[in-house]
């Protein structure tokens, strides 16, 4: 099936793009010429050494020592990249202060703090001052610095300061429950905790002082605490005994960059499976530098851009947005409720900041479409050249709405990737046509295919998204996973030596693709992924709830629907439902409150006691009840009958 073309780039648009410049670079330096993008992609995934070496050279990666070989061990997991190279991520970002010192580096619009702008010089100085403060706290290479902060300049300054020292950064969003935060940070035993005591969201003040204190008490490894004071108590500052973050950013310190091996840990992010604690994924300085640079080709980013991606600080897009900063672009941060007072608030931000590139979760664009706003009639979007989308599949209707009601001459480039690799598998290309419902191409350097259950590549059919060759930004390891078994089980258990991502994908003959949602039981709410185990922990702690099962019915062309099935001591009352929702809000996050709570007699389980989340999900998405599960492998096969009936009602 060929979807209709909605936009085609002009010849000038492509010829002036960074992708076209990279093609010219390859011709001049490597004597390479390609007949089309697919031929270029094929080269990039078959000659990994040459491709990633070209990325390194084209983007002039800064390193104090050269690498001996780009890829000395090409296996998954355990690939060895850039042996001998010593780098620093923060140095590769902040070098733009040397060439454009007075240009805008960061613009912030915050419901809590108002608006402000930082030049490259100002940003670098604040990073230097805070790095000096961290050193005074005894922070050294390998120490963990963690934070509970929103998407403002504070988190960026603290992150870059941490990275400059060779320490390791980790961040949670301030709306996460204390249980969810502790489940993450306890695993990595941080030395320093940074937190904001309150914030304003949708016009309402949210006091987090008690929660922050509770989290601090639950982290015995923490030696130093820094407070971002959004409000103060009668004694002049909530959370007494904490140092003030703002004061730690003042001064005239010099910034020195610790030179660390290419694979030295940069940050720890979290992606939840269906059992156990969230996976603490460790990415390295060099791998993130290379992946971010490569992505900037596909996003066509330069120092001339003004870039923003509407993101929570708990989403991997918080990390990903710094790829624009790495190219010298001005990154504009939106810290607030995108629907307050209505969804036009974000489009006013796009216009006032004169954004050239604007990205958001697919749910945001679908939400705008459904309420019928028409941004092109309300605000000036003349500067806007590109729009990105991710988090969940973007519907064809949303594509149509963007070209009809936002801007006819705009490049719409949805992407799909994940926290696990801090990058994208499939994304946009500034020289290709945009078709409704499709992502334009597979990313350079990413050997992405759709596999059937037997490991055969599919074309024009839906299969498991896999990557058959290593990437520099794949996880170095999971923190605490000493034997690597959890890493292996997360990505390599289905196809040995091949990364299985957990998404359904269709790759078409021309290389374009469509993502159909998660193929596993991970919960994906507007791009934020959470393990079902974290929801069970909150729900089943209630005396009224004996057992539970949750599935996320994310699928292309459908609204996200997350039902929670519960076994209760007595009848499921409205009061019990309210208690369940409150428990999820408190311990996990309001984002993961279910759409519906349904009473069942039993939760279907395997003979070994595991909840049958994936079979139930497949059934509710329209799967054949005779094939989605083998009843002989169930401990309670009759329990599945309820879900068969529920699926029939759901899909009629």
C-alpha cells in the first residue's frame, strides 16, 4: 500500500541540508557516491568502521587522544568502540561558547520561574561554578549525582557539570511518586541529590517538600543535598539543612574537563520491563556523542536553529534534545502544562520563540486535532521549518491535521527509538517526500529490520523490530547486573546476538516504515515507559486488592487505552477504584492512572506463576484466542474466558 504524499522538499531545501553536506563530504573525502539513500544506508550498516569514522570526522569530535580503531570488536552485546580515545561529552557541547559566546544557548519558559535566556558564555560559567561546587563536595569520576528536577536550565547545568567531572548523572521528573524514584536511585547509590521543593503545573502550586524529604531519607548513600527553592517556608527556605542550588551556580570558576575513556559512563536512564526494578541503563560519553551527531543529520540541525521538544524530564527526549545544543543551536525549554489554559499555549510558545524545529509526543498532536485548534490562523509560524513526533505512533489523521491546520510547507519527520539506546531506529530525511502515517527511512548506521518469529527478515509485513549490528550508543551495561544476564534477557533472548527492541514494525520496499506499538508488555503512556511491576507494587499494596494485571493497548490508529484488571476481597466499589488510582498517583505517577479498572475473578497465570500479560494484550488487540496462548501451559486456563469475552466487546 502506498500512502499519499503530503509534502515534497524543494531542491534548494535538500541541497542546503546537513545531510546533503555529509554526502558531499563522503564524496570528497572517501570517494563515495550513492544512487539513492537506501544505497547509502546499506553502506552505513555494512561498513560500520568507515561510516562512524566519517561521522567522527565530519562533526569534528573533540578528543584528547585519538582512537586506535573505530570498532575493534563487532559483537552484541559487548562491542568495543574507539579504543584509546579520551573524550568529554560536556566539552563537545560547550565548545560553542568559544565561537559564539554571546549567542543564545538556552531559552526557558517556565510556569514556576517565568522566562529567561542564557548565552553560551553564561551557560558555560554556571556549569563551571556548579562543577566547582561538586568538587568541593568530594565528587570524583564515577560518583553518581542524581536529581529530581523539571525541564529547566537547572537540570542542564547540573548535568553538564556532572559530566565535566567524569561523574555519572541520573534524573527523575518531579511528578514521579517517591516509590518510583527510590526504585531507581537506590540501585545506583548516589553521593549527591538535587531536588526542587515545589512547582507550578496548570496554574496550581504543587508542594513536593515532604516527598523530597522522604526520598532523601531513603537514600543513605547521599552525602550532600542541594535544593532548588521554588518557594520558602517561614524560616526562609523549605527543607532545612539543604544547600541552595542557585548559590552554587554563582562565581568565577574555571571549567576543566576530565578526559575519560570513550565508554566511560555518562548517565543512567531507566527503562522498565515487566518484572523487577526498573532497568538502570548506563550509556557512555562517546557513544552518546556519536549517536547525537548522527541524529542531527537526520533532523537537519545547525547552529542557526531554534529547537524545542516538549518533554518531561523523565522522558529520554530530555536527554535527546541536547543533540541540538551539540550543533550550536539554541534549545528552548517549555516547563509547564501544555494544555493550560488550552493547547494553544504551546503553539504561542513556538511562535514567540521563533522555533525552526518543534517536536512533541504524538499524543500532543492528536490532542490538538481532536479539540479542533488551528494554529496557522492564531499565531505566526513563518520560522517553523520542521516538526518532529515520537513517543507513540502518529496517526495518519494527525499528519493530515498538521499539513492542513499548522503549516502546509513544513517537513514532518516522526521518529521511533527508545530510552534503551538514547536514539532513534527510524526517522526523517530532509530530501524525501513525507507520506501520511509513515516514517521516511531507517537511520544511518542502524541495521534495522522486521523479523518474524523464526528470525527471517520481512518486507511489507509487520514483525519484531530488530537491529542486527552494534551501535555506539547501545547500553554499556545495566548498573548492578554484574554477569550481564539482565541485559541479555532484555534484548537478546529471542534472537541470539541480535537486538530485539520490543516494537512492532513494518518496513516497506522503499525503506520507509510504520511502527504499530509495543510487542511486549511494557506500558507506554505518551512516550513514558513504565514496567507493569511498578504498577502492581502500588496497587497490590492495598488490602482490598488481591491480584492485578495491566496492559497498554497502544496500537497505530487507536487511542491509547490502558485497562487494569483487579481481583478484590469483595465487590469492586467506587471507593476501591479511587484508592487504586490514588495509590498509582502517589507511588508511580499520575500519568499511569488506568483508563478503566475492571473486576475479575482470577488473573491468568502460567504454570510457573507468571502473569499472562503479553497474551492478554495480543488478545485485546484482536488476536486469535486459539493461538495467543497455549492453555496447557496455564495454571488456571478457565480464567482466560473472561478476557476472550472482554476482547469481543472491546473490538465490536
